[in-house]
């Protein structure tokens, strides 16, 4: 089952608008307990062009959290975590994409990084469904 802080690689992820990404990474926000449990994911991008004047960590005004490369985390390039957009899949749905290349990628984010990311996410409480908020912060 996915665990908090794991990175999920999802090749050819299809966005709601129909576009795709050849190598999309997601961060798991909650521990899933069973195949039918919700697995909450945050989408990431390395596309710096979407963000101006960012700093490491929480960038509430830009709706993102920035993890710099070589920060001791398992991400090799600039990583912008898009907030507060949360994707919900069941574990069964997530691992049902295994044949399409969905995999756990590398190590998990450090506890400090995940705590900082979640603290940043708390600043978007009014934009997060009560169900998701409860799964993330309880």
C-alpha cells in the first residue's frame, strides 16, 4: 500500500483536459490501508516557467511548494508541488495502472520535507474537502 511521502511515477498520465505527460510524478499524502482505501496524491511539475520569484518550501501566493534538487530529497530536478490540487484514487485504481508503468519511484521524501509540505497545505484548508483534510491531518 502507498505510504505518506512516497513518490509515484505515472508515465503518460492523462490530465482532466485530455493532455498527457510522459513522466509525471506524484507525492502520496496519506497511508492507505486497503485496496479500497483512498490514496491522495499531489501532482508535481519541473516546469519552472509557471512560477516566478519562488523560494524553497511553501509559496502560498503561487499555490505551490518548491523542493530544490540536491536538497537531500530523492528528487533529482527542481520540483514544484501544485497546491491545493489533490487527486484521489483507490489503491486498486492506482495499482491497476501498473501495466502502464505506474510504480513507486525511488525513496520517500524525508519526514521534515513532508511535515513542511503538509504545513503548507494546511494554509489551503478552505480549498480542501473535509474528507481529504481528515485523511491528511488526522
